[in-house]
C-alpha cells in the first residue's frame, strides 16, 4: 500500500548516515562495525568528530563536509549549545533528517528551552526534519522476530526511550513489534506524525503509545482519523491523570500534559483505548494484535479450580465482559467427563484432578465443547497457581488446540513462577496471554468497546466561525454584554434585565412578570448562591425591591472593591432538570465543551462529559447519555422525560459560539440550564463568560 508519510519512509530507510559527536574510541573495529551495521545497514554509515582519527580502518572525519559520500540522516550527539550549528553544517551538504540524541534542552528549564528553539529554527532554516532532541536511536534498533507469530505486530511510539523498552520486551511473551519510536522533546517530528505513519504501515496492526503530552491538536486528529480509516486500534498510556504525573512530564521531556478530561473526550471521539500502566498497555495492545477484528462477545471461562473460576467470573462482570450461560446441550457434553457436582454452566470448573487423570483427547474435547457453544465468542483459560502436574498438560492442550478450534483461546498465568513447561507452551502457542484476571478482562472490555465504537468513527467537519453582528456589537460594548452574545448564538436565556437600583429592579420585575428571581450582577461573584446573593421565588413587587436592596448591600459588604453592575431580575423557571453546559480551554487541544448534571451541586457531583472542538450533534447526544445523571432526563422513577433534543442543541450552540469566538473566549459556564419536559425546551438561567483581555 502507498504510504501517506513518504517522508518518514525516507527517514527510516536513509541513504547514508553520519554519526556526529561522541565516539567510544576504546572499542574494537569489529565491535564498532557490528553495532553500526545493525542499526544503519552494512557500510551505510560514517563517523564525524572534530578530533578526527580512526578506529582500526574506519575513518573519523573532522566535519560532515569531509564525508566523501552523500548522506540523508545525521545522528547528532554533541553538547546542546552546539547542536543548532551542527544542523547548519548538515544543511550545507544536503542532509534531510537529523536525530538529536543530546539532552539538556526544554526538559531542564528556560535556558534549555532557548537552545531547543534555536535547534528548531536551524532545522526549519535548512529544511531538515528533526527527531528529538533528548531521544535515542531505538527507532532503528532491529526488532527480534517472534517465531510463529500469531496475529499482527504492534508499532510503539513513546516520549520516554526507557519506557519503550519494557513494552518491546514483550517479545518474550510471543508479542510481535514492527518498530519502536522514542520521540523525545519533539522540536519538530512528534508522536502524532508516527501514529499517522503506523496507520499506513503494512507491517503494523496496532499502535501503542506512552505519551506525556501532545504538541498539535490538528496533527493528532489527522493521525487518529488515519488510524480509524485503516482499522488500526490505538492504545495509549497518557500521563497527566494526576498532578504528580503532570509535574513529572514537564520535567522529563518538557511536555504539557493538558487537561485530562479534554484528553478523555478526544479519545472517546476517536475510539482510543486509554490504559493506566505499562503492563496494561502491553497486554491490551497484544490482545488487539493477536485477536484481530471481528471476534464476537461472549467469554467461555475454564479453570482447574472452583476458587479460580469464581475470581474469573467476578473479574469479568466487574469489567463488563459478558460470560453467558452455556447451553444445556453443552453442559451435558461437559458432564460426560466432568463430575456432576462441579459447575459447568460458565465458568467451567474441571476440579483439577480431571487434568491428571484424563487422557489428552478427553481434556481437549472439554475445551472444544466450550468453544463450540453458540453463545461463546472465545474461551479464557485461567491458570492461577503453577502446578506442573496440571499446568504442563494444560499448556500442551492449548498449544495443540489453538489452530484447530475456530474460536480464539486466551489464557491467564497468574503465578510469579514462570519457569514452567506449561508457561513456555502458552508463549509458544502465540495466544493472548495475561498475568492477571483483572488485566485480561479489562483488555477484553476495551476490545469490545472498540469494536462497537468502530461503526461511529467519522471525520467531524469544522464548526462555522462567523460571529453574528449582534454578538460583535455586544462584545464591543463596555462592559461586554454577555447575555446579548449568548442570545446572538441562539442560546435560550431566561428573560431578565439588569437593574442598577432596587427601585429599577421593581420596575423590571413588573415588566417581566412575577414570580422572579433576583441575583447580583457581577463577574466578581462566580458562586452567587454560596455568597447569599440570589433570592428566588419573589411573588410581589415589594418583595422584589426589598430583595434587590438586600443583595446589593450584602455584595458591597462582602467585597467593597468588587465591580457591581446592579442586580439581575430574572423570570423564575419552574420545574425541569438542572444541567450545566460550558466551555473550557486546553493548552494544546484548544476549546472544549462540557455538559453535566448542574445546579448548586455541580462541583460536588462532578458528573460531566467533555469533548474538544470540533464536535457534532452525535457527540452532543453521546455526552448527554454518558452522564450518571442521564436517567433524570430520561424519565427515571416516574419523572416525565426531559427535552434532551433541546439540551443537545444548547450544547451545539455553545460549541458554535466557542469556535467562532476562538481565543477571545477563555471560559463559559451556563449553570443551571433548566431542561423542561419533552417538547417544552430548555432555559439558561445563569451564565458566566470570561473573555480574554
């Protein structure tokens, strides 16, 4: 297949390599040639160091200009302050790519960041694509082939060279890899470039990543769209779920991790499987690679112990993996060989001694019977303790059956004791192999979610960026009229009026119609209710006037220096379900829209869904339905169903506003958005808009 990233094909297959900088002059010529030939190809490399000289018959040139043959890739390992100058020298002789091994750039602070900026500018000045800095040459390290590899290979992209190594060492578990790419600080080429490369790489079936932060939202979306289009699952360990992880990511490779909720929203849009540690990354990616697409749901569970069977069943249910009851006919077949007092309904417990007393053909017939059940999509064999008399024959049985049965077999080896023939047989079989029930069923749940999600993969069109004239006028007002901006984008604000005094509030209430609410009109009080600056359900004009004066007095006493526009007199909205809709801004991914269970308990409930722009109407409905509070909108406990369609339109209008205002909008909270009964619409009761200076 033609590669969309032909530039990276050239990077990975260079016509000549020059290694510049530190050279170990103590090594023998044979050792040097062996190390260099394995990475760069036999005789496809040259050495450069200002001191010149040679190692045996291998010359060391003083400058890259002295190299007698043309080269397309430079590997630079010089002091960081010299790297930009070296790139200039490479540009003068036509080098097209550079790997900057050196560290000491943005990961160490402002001085290093300045050097990194100079390095990036040198690359652009010389039309040289730069990989790194603060990286290594593992991308060119030969990957061991797995004998009898089952399934496809995994392409690994990381922002930590060392954390890529334990993933690649999965070859010892029969897991195949196409290539490992450690991107370092990403002054130019970044992880998204290589996710896109792997999407079109015929040797890669699954893409796995250890990621600390993304550089370009546009490149990331392009890469994930390519992976979806090519049917390549993407499994990512994304750092930044905790404050500690975010701090360390910045000090490690200079990456900003970004808002974790926004990252989750983006991953949800593109079906990215997010994992939480290296073991889960390796095992989940391997499951996708070994199973391939299209394996049906329905886990048949088989073990040699009742306790193990119980653990398996519970782990499956906790992960959301269906373990269906086996058909009566299947159970009858199983009980021909397994005693009647043992459960075979699923999970299937063979009692242990079955393995040691039955011949191989009978043992294997039991596994065949489980696989043959119509409700079973695959069989998970759980091995908790290593007992040679039982686990060795079971390993032999799986190895013998793996190419015979028409459904996948998966195994767990839950023991630390792996120096067993049974374990070796499982690795030799090439089946998906896990070290715990939790890891196994978590990965299977992710696999099934991805399979279901594939039908919804799509390219989201950009949202319109035109700002209505009424919104522009409201933004230019002093101070800006946030309510008018929201109305210009079609958001259904409650009827209201800002009054500068208590008597004006009385007149406003008379015009709006009772009952009304009175609240302080000031951006300096984001939590008006907590400060006692909201009075609801006012049913007479006298009450309105007294409440307005009380709110003004209370606000001035609480914060004498605050900017107070007056009080807002607003129609009371009776009934409905309180939700929140808003906009936040991620440093990399840009504006993101949030919807959640709203009202005064929004922060306590923390029940929200977030998607970065662009999003579409299907995203809006998916976000709403994903909320724990969605049953409140869907008619739970006899409640009338709410107008979810209008809420989805509020989400879309908010997204359109965010796209149109761009960097001018810092934050927007619409809380509460009262969603009325189906067909009756929704009303934005309160809002807070923060604009850039």
